[in-house]
C-alpha cells in the first residue's frame, strides 16, 4: 500500500467474541495501515477477565495496542450503545462483521449490523468474509447514480482503491425503469419521450464525467457502465456476478423503518442479501 488515505481518521470496530473475531481484528489492522487512523474497539456486554485478556492478546498480535487506540467496554443495548459511542467519539467509519444473508425473521427484526447500517451517522463497512490474512479490496463496484452524495462516495472509493492498489473500480449508473416509464407517459409523444430520455441520460453521463475529471484517479483502471433496473438491486446483482470484493454505496437519505423494508429503499436490496463486503458512505456534513 503506497497511498495514504486520510478520509477516515477515526475508525471504530464492533467487537463480538464470535469465531470471526480474530479475522475482523486482522482486517482492522489492514484498515489502520491504509488509513493511518486512530482505532476504537467497542464491545457491548459484561466484561470478563477471559474476554479482556483475549482481546488484549489479539490487539497485541496485530500491533493495534498502540497508545492512541482505545478499547471501550459498555453494557446496554448493542445497537443504541454503539450508535451513541460513534456519535460522542466523532467516529468516521464503523466496521462490523455481517452474515451474507439472514433468515426472513432476522431480516425484518434486523440483525445488529444491519440495524446499525440503517441508523449510524457515520460511514460503515460491513465485512461478510473477514480473513485472518486480508487480501485487500481488488475489485470495487461503486454507485454512480445522479445524487448530491455521489461525488463524495466516488472520491472516497477512488482514494480507497488507490490505497489498496485495486485492479479495477466499476462505477455503475442505475436507470430506474419505473421513472423512465413515467417519462414516456407524461404528456410526451413517443418520439419526444425518447428524446427527453436521451437528454436526461446524457446529462447524467456528463455529471459523472465531470466528477471523474475533478477526482485524482492516478493510474487506477475505472470502468463506467449504465444498467437499467431497480436501483439497489441491479448494482448488487452486478457486484455478485463480477465477484467484486467491495460494494460502495451512498448512505440512505432518511432513517428507515419497517415500511422501507416492505417497500424497499435502494440500499435494502444489498442489505437483504449482501453480494460482498459493503461500504456505506455517509458524508460528514449529512444530517
């Protein structure tokens, strides 16, 4: 890793003493090296001497027991406690493990990682297959939809890809078929509707080109592709088919509730069946 990433200056890691704990700590070490960040390790639950010693062992093993890093033990509701710590500690990125797919019951009730992803006010990385010998992120798929958050999301993804010397970064523009259908029926003649559609798509392409012109991509290989379909679903499908190891998306604009999972918000398609590791970018100036 040659580039120094400064986007995430403070990273919090949600620690659960599961079989994947060691691998998540290993991934945390790689992130710390790439981001040169201060690290906070959070465990919600009663502290035991055995678990405390085990965590100390892991942090020492992966050279994360540095003076500027911190371990926080707290009892309480896991989701609300982690959210509160992230806010008071001004965390830039929250890292947590996440199973690729949950049962229907767990999906509606929300696993801890998924609940956090819907509520946290900082960026969040969900690791589906943490590895004790992390290989980094070699193929990134990034949301390129026409949205005020997209420029920042692409900038962070490019910075991350350069730090990990990724092979490719694919930017996917999703065209919502339902919106295109409205264009065709909105007082346009057939030829006028097609022209209007082409104008809108051209404007989106020009905005993306401008974002890339203003982003220092270095020698990074960047592919752009437009796919028609339901936003959220098509980019997740693309990431799975291309065997991407990181999907990078904008944070949702609103706090989601049960209805958003019955009538899915774009990000819910990815959360329901994670195609790979998922990085949700939440701009620092967002509410």
